């Protein structure tokens, strides 16, 4: 006699082919141990499983491990027998809404703008080109030096560039450097405004491809 062991955690059959029933040690006749049955499980198809219902097998949906998405982009994984994915479930995550893409693009633009500002610009000191950094603290330092240059037009100023070289500047040179720094910052903001306007236009036109193509490197 064949018997079929039942998985105690979910009621499914452990050995679909069955196994020989053990013999009763006293009577030497086949016996059915606890957690087993002599009823053969039915055949099952894709996404189906036979589950023991107490006195017989029942065929139930088996989508365990199946991942699906709802139209709001939320990911779900089925972990239990008897649960089917909703009829409107998606096999892949839906694309981001255009509004979300636009918001992300603007954040990327702002981040790239800030990085470009911090990178600084090349300035000519006499016959030498060097990079002037324009991070927040650098801009504050330049503003302070410019104010001092306005108050003390006959004074000279020491300025250290990114290379760590120190240059001696007249008050006029210092003011010109501060103006160049402000021009650099304004240029980056101008680029960001241009790109954000493109984002708004693409969003209004519902142009996903155009929206996704907008990059800081494309700014003129």
C-alpha cells in the first residue's frame, strides 16, 4: 500500500509518488502513520497545488514566490497557498508618473547646479591660470574680501587658489575676482532655470522621452 506524507506547515504532499506504508510491528500489516494518507493526491497544473483538507485533497492556487505590482507601483510577493494575484496585477513595475519624473529631474538639476558652483572656475592671475573654488565658505570669503577692497582701495590682498598658490591682488583685482565668482554662480543658476523650464514644457506636453532626456550636460 502506498501512502503520501503531508507537509504539516502547509498541507501539501511531500512525496507525490508516495512510499510503501510501514508494517505494523505486531500485526505485520501495512499501517498509515500520523501525518500521512493512503489517498493519492490529484494531478495539478501550473500555479496549482494539492492541499490536504482533513479527509481528502483539494486543489488550490499556488502562486508562492510570484511577484506582482499594483498600478501605484507597490511591489507584492505571494507567500501563501490559496492566494492569486489580482486580475489587474502587473508583472513589472509601472513607469513613474510624469509628475514624479519631472520632480526627480528638477532635483537632479539642482544637485548638478550646486556641484558646478562648488567646482569653481578658471581665472587668470597675471600670466597664470588657476581655479577659484566657489563653495559656500569660499563665496563668503570672496564677499568679505570684496567689501574690504571697496573700503581700502589702496590695499593689496592675498588670495589662495585651488592649487594652493597664493596671489597678491590689488583692490581692483580683488573686486574683479569677486565679480567673476558671482558671474560663475549666476551662470550655473541660469543653466538650471533653462533646464527647469524644459522640464515644465515637457511635462505640460506629456513628452516622457523628452523629459527623460533632459540632462545638466545638455545645458548651453
